[in-house]
C-alpha cells in the first residue's frame, strides 16, 4: 500500500508539473511556430491533461477523506469478519500528509471504544485493525477472560451461543466498555497466558485489543 501511495503522489505531481510547464512555456513556444489551432499538442501533455484531474481526486480522497481496508483476521469477531471491507474516515483525528503520515492539522484524539487502523511499531509495513481500550494514563489489566480499566473489572452480559464463521460454540457477550458497549466472543480455556498482565498506558499512546 505504501508503494501505491508513493506512485500515486509521483504521478499526480508529475502530470501537474507537465501541465504547468505547458501553460507557462511550452504552449507559447508552439504558438511561435504555428497557430494554436494548427499546432499539435505533445502526447505527454495530452495524457497529463486527461489523467491529472483523476489522479488528483483519488489522491485527495485517499489521503484526506477515506480509504478502504480489508479485514485480514478474526480478531475483531463477531463485529468484523475476515474479508469484510471497511471504509476508514481519514480526518477523524486530523489531516496527515501522504507517504510520511505526518499530522499537519489536529482535529481530535482517539476515544475509548473507537475501532482504529494503525501500523504497529514492530510491523510498520502492516495495517492492524483493533479497538481502543486504554487511554493515556490508564491502568489496564487482563486476567483470565476479564478486562479491567483502572482497577475496575468490566461487566459482561451473556447473549447466548454464537453460530457461524468458524466460531460456532463460542459464547456471545456484550462487553460494557465505558463509553461504547460492543459484542465479543469468549472461548473457555482459550486465553493465552502470554497476553495477560497489567499495563500502564504512557502519555501519547493507546492500548488496543
């Protein structure tokens, strides 16, 4: 996806530069040799004129408005299934430059319960889709099958047995996450000891699950 973004930026800037040079210099030079009606426009200018508006619109939409992502794993079941496509709002938390992803205009910060797409520090070439659970300064605990925030265990409502998508037999629960409740799946005995413990969320960072 990074290479696609780089190519898109290069093509957009390149075609725009060709049109600018044609307007400021090349068109006048052609006019000196023949009338504008009789002069033939170079192919590169013709292609740039045709593709620049399309490339510019795609770049603006993808960089500042919305971008599609495909769900790669079952970690967000039952709310998001493998193969689902989601459309991510690119300006919820601020406007960022393409390629570098540098925030230039802050808008808001992630809230507890938000589903976010991000590149984890240990795998910057991957897109992960998770839910924000801990905010800066929070103390998060996960033991057994229970999540706690600042020492307060979350409440869970049992909705019955889940059926479908390879997880038939799991228990469907509603997790009372402060600010935004949502459904989760529980498989008894499947908890990973390596993924349990207590953490304090540093300033400027978030805890996701």
